[in-house]
C-alpha cells in the first residue's frame, strides 16, 4: 500500500510543473481575451474605399503620374490600395494601407524583365 501512495505522490509531483505552466498559459490567454474585448470589435471601413483611393492617389502623386490597379478590403478595418507611379524616368509600384486615414505607404522599384 505505501508503494501505491508513493507512486501517486510521484505522479502528482511530476505533473505539478506541467500544470503550473498550463495554468500560467490559461491566465495569459484570459488576459489577452479581456484586453481584446475592452478594445471592442473593429468597425468596417468598407464605405471609405473611395476616400482611400483618393488619399492614396494624392500621396502617390508626389512621385509621378498615378495609376491605381486595385483597392482591396484586406481586413474589416483595413483597405489596401495598389498602383503604380511614373515620373517619366522610372515606373514604381506602391502599396498604401488605409484605416480611416493613411497608415502606411510603400514605394518599390519595378525591375524590367530580361
């Protein structure tokens, strides 16, 4: 009988660190969910696509003539506008991220195919 009791204690002692990590992980997960719910659900900005196109085109126009290729609702609260600009010397592509205003703008060279 003492061997059985001892083996149970050993199993519990061995499992304790694993359970401790599990409990910590659950606590972190619960905190993350609480923070997410405090922020609320993101609101769709799909109706802002014309404004996104306009504002991103204005930003891109600093680099040359603008050609918008696509306006995509990337997430519920993020629109991405893709296009090209040409200043007569070189043509470049751009990506413009938009929430309720421009949140990111990337300009990349277009390398000619060989």
